[in-house]
C-alpha cells in the first residue's frame, strides 16, 4: 500500500487535497491506521486520475462523485458533450474579444479614439410583412439553438421561407439570462401559424462582417442617437435581418441590417 505522501507524489495531488477528498467521501483511503495515517492502493491511482481528468473538463466535485458512485459511460459522454459545447461558446467569445483587442491596440498606437464609430443611419418605409416565427424567453447563449427550433418547425410543417431570417427583440431592457426574443422568416400570406409585422417608417443601418457584440452595440447606439437627435421615438420592437450569413458563408462576408420602427 502507498502512504498518503507516496500517493500524493504519484498523482501530483497535495496531501491537503487528498484529506479533503476523504472528508467529502470522494476518494477515501483504502486503510486508515490507528494513528490516523492514511494508506492507498495502487488501484486507486486510476480513480484519482479519473477525478483529475473530469475536473479538467469542468465537472464539479459532486458531479464527479455521482459518476464514481454509479459509473455510466453513456451518461458521462452526454455530460462531457454538454461541457464541451459550453467551453466552445466561451472560446468563441474569448476569440472575438481578442480580435477586438487587436483592433483597438492598433488604433491606440495611431492615437485613434477606439470608441469612434462611423455609422450611417437611413430611413425606409417598410411594407407590412408576413412571418413565421418562434418566440421564447431564453438566455442569449441559446440564441442559435432558437434558430434550430425555427428551421425544424419550418421543415415539419412544410413551410417555404421567402427571405432571410430575422430576429426581434421584444424586451424593454436587456437581461442576458432571460431575453424575450423572436426568430422568424418571411412566408406567404395565410401560412398557418404566421403573423404580420407592421410596416411604416424605420431607421436602419447595416453591419458588414462577423456577428460581433461590440459592433452590434455600436450600431444600436448609433441608431438610437440618430432617433433622439432627429425628434423620433421607437415605435415597436427593433429587429435584425440577416441578409447574408450562415455556416456556408465566410463571417467576413456576413451582411446584417438593423431596423428600428420609429414615429414622431
């Protein structure tokens, strides 16, 4: 058997951590002597390695304990896939932030105001439009999944889309974890489950390039500033129209139009 020190050196885990794992029942020593010394078997090294591996994957100690108590490879694979999706979203976010930082660093080197935005706002009279959509209160992290639900519903009901996808933001304020979002596509009038969005005067601007939160914030801020400066108010929910996008398009070629219904 291995002393706690030997087990610690073998597994690259501190003795303090091993005592904690013993206290919470995650990994108990194979034997505890009368003097309180803890001893482990060589077979427990594999268990310790599993604990360390699952911690690396972002599983909590209770989640790891549950797996060790009832090993289930299928359930574990599903749990790891869920963690992997979360990590990929976090990685995508980090990469977008790094790209923005690169752009800002270059601007700062040239003494350019990094908050300066050259945004062109125009107005257009839009006709009423028939759309088929799905509206939910969701986390913004699940935004793309909502589009998956939309296209699944279109396929299930045999509905043909007549234009690019759209996203409507119905909340008065922003809550990243609980946002009232509707995703939709234009469809033929009279389509089952469809509804009509009002036409009228809209202020709009265009975003070329990747879906970047800072770029969208700048567009929205620029439109809102234009609305206020020109004596209008927002008359209904703003929305995006994804003119060019999707997995088959290079993000650098994305084209998005942002619309705000307005009135005097």
